[in-house]
């Protein structure tokens, strides 16, 4: 019986996908539920599993774009799989290896540096071929024994002459010279088809530039308070919650608190209407092997720092493995992107439509800062907020970024919705 494997629908409104990779070869035997292929849509990468055990016949080559519902392979269920290694016949008793006495157990062979056992500081690096290593082990010897033997030998004139002759015809590791360049020197070219995800990303980026009034405002954050908190509590935090205390959770928490004060930054345009959200679904931009992905942390305004860190770790892991679902990437009311992990000093992040704003984080560098009339050296991060000027005015954009800055420089304000704790106490 032959079973047809068709391309499933990755989601609503998606009619075509790209066959990204075959995980099996034509003619392979597969077990039921084994992943046999990966497909790329314009939103996510999904895997296709075998619906039954049998022999695979591939009908669509890798890299082709096909419609949803297309038969990409068949599985012949009449074909039985090869026996598993555990089911192989045992070797005859006569072929059993001879037992070795305990004292004859081979010593491990040193393949790297071997120190002089006479007490000297000299270090000799020895490279053994697999056959040489096997021969030494069979005779219960090590690389050290070999070096010591030759060290005690008296070398003659013929030995030196032989060495000089061998050196001319054989390159030793230390005489390898400058390695050849790993690229360049040719005029070859390579063409590679864009993935559905990259095509869609390209379209969206161009549309953002053409259809929004995007501007960017900048500020700087003194990261000393956050870094001191991490230094003091990171071990206790990880021991209690099982996740590391990173910078992203502080920024996410600061953003969710600041959005309460500036709801326009959390809104979006739909036709001729403004849509305001009373929740904060924060997208975290992740650089994945197949391109930029933005998984969304739902209701981030209700989460604690350790819950934010745990969710970021889960979603980032799925993004790198290509396992994110469409639901985990849809929605979102605001996005945070961190170019600082790649060393970026400053950038203008591009909007993630239909959102109206995105916060860009950058690297942390020690810079001179004026504190109480004195110049001090502090770790400083430049931050950028790109926003759609059609819905967010300069007052809101600058005010929002200043509020984020204030909470990062005084993290205790996050406990009071971004307000000053003393003012809350005095009710002023």
C-alpha cells in the first residue's frame, strides 16, 4: 500500500511553501512519526512527519516552491525495515578476543603535549597516527615512553643527515608556513534561492519604509545600577529560579511599565482608526539560522523578571532550532531588538508592522559621565526608539524613552509603575 504525504497548511492565508530540506534520502526506510522534511512558509519553518512506516519515494526536489496540499512523496508500507543493530546475530565464541590480565591494561596514549619527566620545563608536542597509537596501546606503551626512548639515544652523523633529507620532502607541523587563504583567488559565483521567510521579510521591510513616517530618537543609559544588581544577586537568582539574570528582563520590565504612561507607543493604526491595547505583548527579535524572527511574550506586563527570563530562554531556543509556531510569532504590540550582542554601538531599528514602535539596545561601553559635577567612568548603553510619527508625536516618543532610562538607572521605580518611590510614599 502506498501512502501520499501532502504539504499541510502552515496557517491561514498561506497558499504556498518552499520545500526547505529533505531529512531522508530517496529510497530510505522510515518509521512512523519520523520527521522526513522541513518546509518554509513566509512566517515559520515546519516539519513533516511520516504517517506510516515504509520506504520513501521523493517526488519534489529540495528548494522547490509548491502549493499547500501538493503530494511531495509517497511511502510504500509493504516494504519492511532493515533489522536493528540490537537484532544482529552474535559472533561465534571462537571470535571472542583474548582476555587480558589486569596488569596489561593499555595506558592512554598522549597525542598532545608531553612534559619532560626528568623535571625540565621542556614541552614536546607529538602527533600520532591512528595506526601508531594502536601499536603503542597493544604494547602497553605511551607517547611519553616513545619520547623518552629517543631522548636517551646517541645520535650519529648519519641520523642527522637522514633527518635533513626527510625534512626536505616532508613538512613538519611547525614548518607548515602560512596557511593558504580560505576564500578568494577565484572568479566563481554561487546563486542561492531566497527562502519564503526571507522573501516575506524583504517585502515587509520595504513596505515599512514606504508606508510609515518612521523617525528615531536616541538616549543613553548609565547601566551601573543594573550591573551592580546582577553582580550581587545573579548566583542567588539562578539558584532559585534556574535561569540567568540578564539585561533583557530589565529592559522588558521597564518597557511594560513605561507603556502605561505612554499608551500611544503601544498602539497601532488600522485603516483610519487607532487601536490601543491594555496589555503588552512584547516581541523579542532573535537572530536565527534562517533569518530574523520575533517571538512574542504574551502579557509581559504581568510577568516577574524570572518569568520573563524563562520565557525568553524558551522562545529563543525554539527560534534557533526552527521550531517556533506561527502563534508564537503573531500579534505583538511592541518589539525590543538587541544589536549590542553583535557589538553595535548605535543603530536605527526598523519597525515591525503593524506595531508603531521598536526599542533598540546596543553594546555597553565604559564612557566618561558627569555625576554631581564630577567626571566618572561608567558603563553606558546607547538606546534608540524608532516610531511611526503618524500615531506617536515627539513628546510621547522622547518621554517614553526617558521613562525607560529612568527606570533602568533606578530599578526600584519598576515596583511603583515607573514613579519615584519617595513621591509614592508622600502621595505627591
